């Protein structure tokens, strides 16, 4: 008797592998940005906008037979306004991340992405009026305790982490309200700000301070690869999102900041004192509680057949 593989299982496995690859690549991104530390972060983000747009337009033309999705995304005024706001938030997030990596704060940038799920939960409650379960409130409180410990230890809030978490959480909230797909959405976001990016790069070149034409060959390759580095993980994410449950994506998302943290500690030897580990432990405990609560709630809904309440994960 022959056993035929379940197409659904194969689809889920391929999606999970794509998601793992996506988050692993995002985790490795500091290895890309760190060699560019000598270049102005604003210039790097301008290059990222320009070359991401070029790569995405070529990709959309090759895979979708044209740019109809891009034209459609540019038409509704409300959708375009949301994409402009999300583009601004994404640019701020990119800029803070690149600056943090270049200045030797990879550990703190990883903390920002560890905090993102909890920021999303808080935004869901205070902005979307979603109901939070007691365990979710407790997770937010534990994470806030970890951040407070860092403030006491260092005498300052972890601004890099908080800005990264805040901008990425707000970006996700706006993208959730947009009906535009992931790839067309990113293409529009980069298109909206590309005139500013091109203008800044031309001005830099006119001033004689731009990187292109003034750096070595390997640095040129890195700069011109910004579009590929940006788009490939996004493509993997878009592929995975259609094949696996959000719960699976939620679990795998911790892979990216974990890899970043490991790179900061073991590859670049950033300080990671016992007191800092303790503060991180509060964040990790909050994430464990948050994840366990989501898994339990999902299992309960599945076993009882009760439709899910408004999603807070």
C-alpha cells in the first residue's frame, strides 16, 4: 500500500524553511552593514532606497508580467497616504539600525527587535482596542521591568532599542491597515522617498563627500548590493506567510535578534555584562510567557472550534 505525501504538509514545511531562512538572513545583516561603518548612515539609507527600488521593479516586471500592482497601489489616495507614513517610519527604523550597528551597538539593536512583539501587543490594545489576556499584560510588565533595569544600570534609556521597536511596531500597524501586498508595498514605499534619496546622493557627489567613485571595489559591491540584501529576505517572508500559520511565524521571528545578539557578543565582542544579561533575561522571560500564552490560546480555539478573538499576536 503506497502512502502519498500530504501536499499541505509539504507546503507547510517549505514555508517554515523559507521563514527560517528569512529570519536567519535578517539576523546576519550586521555582517553586511558593519564593513560600511565609515560611510554616512544617511547616505547608506539613500542607497538602500534607490537600489531596493531598482531591484524590486525588475523583480515585479519579471515575476508578475508588468507593474500593474505598483500602478494599483499608487491610485487610492488613502492607501498612498498610509504608504507614505509607513515609508517614513521604515526609513527611520533603517537609519537607527544602521547607525546602531556602525557605532558598535549590535546588542542594543537586537534588543529592539526582541521588544517588537510586545510593542505590537501594546499597540493592539491602545490603538486597535484589542482585548489583552492577563498573561499578555504580565509579559508587558516583565519586559518593562527589564527596560527599567537597563535605565538604572546605564543611567539612560536604551534609546536605540526603543526607537527600533517603536518605529517597526508602528510600521507594522500601518501596513496591517493597508491592502497593498508586501512586495508592491515596499516598492511604493521606496518609490515615494526615492526622489529625496536620489537628490541627497547627487548633492553628496557634488560636495565631493559621496562614497561612489571614492571607495574601493569591495565597498562599491556592498553598496550596490543594498537592494538585494533588502529584498531577498522579504521575498522569503512573503513566500512563507502564504504557507504557514502566523503562530509559526511568530515563533521563528525570534531567530533574527538571537543571531544578531550572538554576532554582537561573539563576533564583535561587544560588552555583555552579567547585569545586562539579567536585564535581557526579563525580556526573554516576557517573550516566553507571551509565546506560551499565544500557543495555548491558539490550541484552545482549535480544540473547541471557537473563532479567534481579535488577534493580538
